[in-house]
C-alpha cells in the first residue's frame, strides 16, 4: 500500500510516521508514504499558490493548477509501479462535507486499493474545479472543522495501515476482529492510591476463558 499525500506542510507528518507501528511498517515496506507539495508545481517564482476568492470573502483559496499537477504526478507514480497490473488508485478529497470515514471504510480501502491519494486542503479550501476534473471521493473524519487536512490524512493512514496483514504483527491485534473491552488491566493486582485500593475484576483472575469472554462482551456492549 502506498499513500500519496498532497499537502503544503509535509513536515507535519514526520514525528507521527517515524515512531512506533507505522515506522516499523514503513521500514519493513508493508506501506510507504510519498508527499507532493503543491508549491513545487507552480510557476510562481515566490512559490505562492493561493489567491483571493471570486465573489469576495475572507481568506485565500488554493489555485487549481498546482493541485492538478500534484495529483497527476501521484497517479503517474501509482501506475508506474504496477505496469503489468491494473493499478487500483483511490483519490480522497478531505472535506467536512464529505462521507463519514469509518473502520469499515478503512478495511475496504486496504482490500481494494494499492494506492491512496489524499488531498489535504488549507485556508479557505481548494479551487472546486479540481474536483470536477478528478472526481475524488469526499471524506470527513468527523463532524468538526480543522485548520487543514493533515491530521485527517494521518488518521486515514493509521486506520487503513492497521488493516494490512503484518502491520500489527498478529491478526488478533485487530480489536474489531475479537471481543474487546475498553476497560483493560495489568499488574499489580491491587493498586493503592489516595488511601483506597483498586482491584482487578475477579473474573479476569479466574483463568476461566468462557467467563472472561462473557465479561468482555458485556463490557463492550456497555
């Protein structure tokens, strides 16, 4: 799986992708992440890619052509690595007005696509004519507005990557594939704090697998 991220701020991804599970997945080549900065696709000598919106209003709008060229390069790279196969490329347009991103969406994306192109907006947004040309799928990570698409893009990379075999190490690590409770416990058995004792639920100490499974199912529903 290759993620192609179109963003004005690729450095924002550095710390997230260089740590923990995603860093190991990149090192083992189970996933790769490529960046395309629209500023590298403009002919403006100052690398400016934003202009005032037609019709007036606050803020600036990102020009269409730098985004178009960035998407074109990402698509070309996607097809280039699959010369003997039909490349399965998905283009995602991050927007608060898009379809709600979910774990099911992440699973389907991991199963169906070899390359995912994610377009991160900024400022007042991107010239809408880009959508008319590429017809991307609008996706939202939640009912709120952020200052840019970089954090949602990280969310998509994370959620999709963990669906790829080997990224988490074991199939059982996928919480959605087993009965999992949001309440988990580890040593010590008795935790003393503030003059009180907090104990691990007895059922988890019983060694009775059926009872443990029943408890987890009950807690998950709760």
